[in-house]
C-alpha cells in the first residue's frame, strides 16, 4: 500500500518520512475498521441468539418486539447517564 504523498513529483526527505508514517497509520486504520466490522457482526449474531432464546417467553410477536424496543430504550438511557447515578 502506498500513500498519495509517494506519488508527488517533488519530494523531500521529510516528505518521504511523513509519507511512510501516513502509510503505516492508514494500514492501522484499515485494520481497526476490519476489527470493528467483525465485532459488529459478532454482536449482531449474539443479539439474534438472545432474541431466539427469549422468543418463547412471548405469546404475540407484538409483545416480543415491544419488549425488545423497551429494553433497548432503557439500556440507551442507562448507558448515557453519569456513572455515579447507577446505584
């Protein structure tokens, strides 16, 4: 992989050095993005597994969906509160 600065017609030693650093950082960003994508896919599979396990607890699909929406809403509120209010 090459950074765009490596294709400049006039480069200095400093530009070359910075380009190598930028190339390394670009690679790291791409690697982290792949890790994030994999983690999101794993989370999605796990949440589907949770839904499959709790589905039998509800007699109607509307109740099931409502329970999940309410739980997600409560989790969002809880996760956005200051930690000291979690007592």
